[in-house]
C-alpha cells in the first residue's frame, strides 16, 4: 500500500503498457500446413518467388510458441533447400542452422540416429549445386548426421573430383583417400563408385608425382573391373590410359605400350574419344624411336583436337611440336617445316595478346 501511495503514477503507467502490449502470437498448425503446401505447389509449378515467400511464412509460423521440433525442422530445411537450389547460399545458412539444431534435438530425444529425409533432401540440393562451397556443406551434413554411412564417401569423392579439376591436388588428396577406403569397406559386386574413387585417387597421386601410389590404385581399379558383374568398359579404357601414362612417365615403355594399346582398342570398339590415347601413343613411339607410328598417332591426335573448332590453337603447340619431330625423324622434312611454321604463327598471335 505504501508503494502504491508513493508511486501511483508509475504503477498506472506500467499497467497501461502491459495492457497495451499485444498477446504473444501462438502457433497455428492450420496456417503452417497451408503455407507449406502452397509453397511446395508453387515450387512444382516453377513459381520460385511465390514458393520462397510461402515456405518462409511456414518457417516463421513454426518459430512461434506451440510448434513441434519436427515442424521447425521440416520448414527450415525446406526453406534452406529453396535458397540453395536458387544459388543463394548465404541466405540458406540461417535456415540450415535452425534445421540442423532441430534435427539434432530430435535425434537426441528419440535416442536414435535415423536419417531424416528433409536433411537428406537438403544435402542433395547442396550436392546438385556443384560449387566448392555447396559440396563442402553437403559433406558437413553427411558427417554430422550419417558419419558411418556410404553417403559420406560419395560426398568426399564429389568434392575431391571438383578439387582435382580445379588443380587443388593437395586439398583433394585426403578426401579421395578417405573416400576410397570407405568404399573398399562397403562395396558390393558391380559397384561403380569404388572404381571411380580409385581412378580419382590415381589421377591425384599422378599430379602429385606419387607414381607408385597412382599405379597401385590403377591396378585395384582394374581388379574391380574384372568382376563379372561389373560391365564398365569405358572405365577400363580410362584406367588403362592412366596406367599407360604413368608407365610412360617412368620410362617403362613396354608396359606403357600394353596399357595404351588396350585403351585404344576399347575406345575404338566403343566409338569413344581417341584424342588422349593417340597423343600418349605419339609420345611413347617417339621415346621408342618408332617415328612412323609416332607420326601416325600424332597426326590422328592433332586432327581430333582441331576437328571441333576447325583450326589450331595455342593449346595445341606441344602436340604440334611432337608431330613435327616425328615427321622429321620419318624423313618427312617438308611436313615438319610446315607444322613448325604454323607453330610460329600461333606463338606470334599469342605474344600480341
């Protein structure tokens, strides 16, 4: 009573503001389902702005008191997925973190590590985007939610392959090594992915000048390809080419010839690309002083490389030099001179740029 008598105005002002405050909005399951359904329908109809808006409203509704963890998980995972598929990774991150927190809490309460479909869909969206950032996030998701599952190896291999093509060999190496080990532990007969893993490892090791390890991975891939349930002749051609290239670098010319010839025969049967194997055979026969064959395969490689554009480019100069050398050794001096003249033209154009 004393407090009321001494501070009557303050009490009245406090009561006024308390009454003026709106009641805390409560979760509406009906609204949540409506927003989410509308968003999914809009996405299926390729109405992406509308899909984003509706699914964002569903996620906002799930953030109100009274919603369940599964509703928070589903809406935020789906919202993050929308942003990822639209290439907006920065906007996807907050929703992903909310979905991740909800998913971990669901797993904790259930006492199991069952894979959650919405998280799996989100990981697949990151994988499909195919950038280094999205592939790293895909791997993070699989490491977090299914660390022992085969999906980790698949994500590692995807990222390692991306890094290989980006010439980031040292970053790619541990990922490819781990993926290969995981696949070897879980592979089934006729499985393509362990073969791809060993091929990728071999390519990375070769770029890092670890030829012994590269050769070993090629041999493992060839053993896997001998499985009667494994019918991937294009893979065998690729491995044979890679192994032949390794042997050529190590000056093991007879082994190189055997592997490269096998690759050539398979590619001819498949009507596949003969460019790379022809180029390696040109180098091989130059090293073996077989000028006629070196010229034959060098001209074939050069013809195939220039067929698409219809003219030679600066990227063809090394091959052109090898062809000119083969022509000269094969007593075709005039052809060698013509090729060398074309090389000088290309080099002059390159210097002007």
